[in-house]
C-alpha cells in the first residue's frame, strides 16, 4: 500500500512540475488551451460527484453557467472584486443547485436525466429571455479580469493559467477527500442498493440533495474561472452541445474512479488539438470515439489496465474488479 | 403491552387487495412467526410497517405512536429494522464496510468532520468499526469481515444482512425468510442466533416458509391467506386449525 502511495505522489509531483513549466516552454495559445482544460477538469470532476449516487446530471453545464453569469454580474455590474465574487458565485450556483435538487432528488434514473435536462434548459432560457440583467442572446461583455495582486496582472494568460491551476488543485483535493470519506461511501451505498440504504436509516433524499449542492458549488467555481478568462459570457456556451461534450468526456474516461473523467477530458482535449486543422469534423470524430469506447471499452479509459491484465492471463476474479470502487469508498483512514 | 399493533391494515394494488384489514398485535420480547402461502401478503405487511409502501388504509402503531406512512429512514430511526427476502447487501463492499455503513443511523456523518478528519472523527470511526466487528461476531461471521460481501456463501450473506439490521440498534427486527436456501445445520444455527437476539431484548417478527424452523422457534404464529389474518395462536394450536389446513393443503 505504501508503495503505491509513493508512486501516486511521484506522478503528482511530476505533473505539477510539467504544469509549472508549460507557460515558459510553449506558446500563449497552448497555455490558454490548458487553462481551459483545467476549467473542464473541475467541471467533469464535479459531474462525477453526482454520478456516485447513480444519477447523471444534465444540468451540470448550465449550473456552471450560473456561476459564470453570477460572477459577470457581481464584478461587471456591481463592480465588486473577483476575489469576493469567486466564493459568492460558487455559493450562488450551489443555492440554485439546492433549489433544483429539491424536486430532482426525488426522481431517479431516466426521470432524473430528463428532469435535470429540463431544469438546465429552463435556466438557459432565462438568460436569453431576460435582457435585464442577463443581456439576452448576446450575453454580457466587459467582464473584468481578476484584480492585480502584487503587480501581477491576471489579464495575462500566464498568471491566469497559474491561478486556474491552483484553484483546480484545491477543488480536486476537496472533491477527492469527500469521495473517499464515509459520506462518499454513503453516496455509493445509495447507488448500489437504494432500498437497503433506506432500511438502515439513510435519508437518501437528503444525501442526493447534498451531493447535488456540493457538485453545483464546484461547477460554479468552473464557471467563474471560465467567465474571467473569456471576459464575456453568453447563453450558447451552456447549451446542449457543451453538455454533450461533458457526457463524452465522462463516458470516455469512465466514472468509477476519481481519475477516470479527468483522464477522459485530458485525452480528448489533446485529440481535439491535434485535429485543429479538421475542426469541422471534430464533433463527428468525437462521436466515433464515443461509439468505439462503448463497444470495446465500456468501462472507459480507467478500465483499460484491468482489461490488459486479463489479456495477459493475470485474471482477476469478477468480485475483485469492483475493488476499485471499494478503495474509493474506503470507510476508514487506516486501510489505505 | 403490544409494541407493534396493526389496526385494519389494508394495501391495494389497483384491483388486487394484497393485505385486507389485518389486525395484529406483537408483544414485547416475543418471537412471532408470520406464515402463509406465497402471495398471501406477508412481505407486503413488512413493507407497510417499514414505510416502503403506503398502506391504503388502516394504521401501524409503534409503541403507542401512529407511524403509518413514515418514510423508511424515519421508521428505522424509531427502532424497527428489517432484512430483505432476496438478501440485500452492498455487494462490492467488504462485510465489515457493510456493517459500518449500517451503523450510520446512530453515529451520523458530519460533513466537515469527515472532510477534515479531525481526531474526534477518527476516534469515532474507530469505535464504529469495533462495534461493527462485534456485530459480525454475534452473527458468527467475524472471520470473513474483510471479504467482499457479494462473494460470500449464501448463509454468510444472510447472517450479514441480519448483522446490518442489528447495527441500527432495533427494538423490533423484521426478518424476511432468513433461512431460505440454507442447509439444516445452517438453519439450526441461524434459529439459535435469532433466539439469542430475542433473549438480549429484541422483539422478532419472522416470515419463513421452513415450517420446522418456524415451529421450533416461534412462540406464537399468525397465519395469513389471501391477504387476511386467518388465525393466530401457539404453533400446535395453529396446526390443527381448520382454515390453516385448508390454506396449506388447498382443500376447499
């Protein structure tokens, strides 16, 4: 156990070093691409949190939009600083998530799917319909970049890159701890046997609302980071197409482990960048990737090591396979 | 005094009347058997008591309090635990993790405590684990605590289901066919454990088809047929009851 922990630590440090070097060895363009990737990693990880209870939330991208619009209004219209707007907007997204979760937590499966989609679309409609304060189709412009700190201007790509990276790391750490805690185990329990969970006294509605609110909070953080990178926001950014991309990332990476969705969005971003000359074809190529994944790697990228192992005859029994989920939901600190 | 009382309990699914005006009193500290042919409404009664189904009519009175229609987690909080007919477990967790999860009710989970892993939280988690191990040992499956629940043999799974129900610290335990699919020695073992649970102060309501097990364990039996309570009494008395013989042998 200690050994695998060391490996994880080494990988994390290596990734951090690479991340620090990126802006100095590559162009502004790629720095910007990776900033965007960081934002999407927060989004897809927040999405994964809800999948722990077995629900796929189609309102995740609109909730990210709630954070973005909120911050655009707070910094643009009210003129408050970004540093105050970041927590406030995330809380605003969480509050909207709380309101949504009240009916949504009482549905499940397909009903949840459709109801969450409707809730998200309703929100996007609000932004297009109400010109005041949301600006209608054209959205809001003149969103200021974060205020300078010690002479560092966050209007430049490199400082903003580091800001996003640090906030992403913090968000991931919190979500990881949550998923591994007894609360995370409870989410998993609700997913695996709902009636049993109820019979041992778990208020499943409360937990489903909790996960929705926490997840909305982090989606909101992603939205704030997005809007202050773009300096503008419009409803189209949070429509159906970005939601589809989110689903593709999650399916491609797999949602059983914490790293699965992160891997998914990272690999697909790289593929997307390689295909920039074929930009018009990217949605179709994504579609192909999705179909191939579902056919050959239904567990997503995260399932590949397990697959490869079984090809080489190191067969793990079927009951051992869910051990990955298990270690995710470890119940006590001492065991890992 | 009756701890649990059903007054005119009725459950209808569309046209089908699954439970039809059932009156029943369960006394504190007894092992009550609830028997009857398949489809006679036994499990439906369980579901109505524990809040998984809303009764169409009638009342469920628990220690003098009307708990009709309360949701399952509230019913569990009041001290009524249940097991399920087809053993219901968190299959990809270990036996120990299953019971720890079931200790949920009386330990709560603080969002920030869990997140910060404060010393208090750690200490409490340690205590919960100790208690969970104790419960596994009570059910005689202490040695398999670290095995994945889904991979356990059937008898152990049933025992684990009961251990989880016990983790909610119930005053009344509803067991739905706890010995189905067990061999005679496993059955005897389970029945012995059920008796010991009763001796430790848990009232037990038992649905079971294994008549030998029921006859040797229960002090009183309630017999159901077509959703109705057709007779009640001690095992020998019930066996000679005319309607019971009809229900079981199908004479008319």
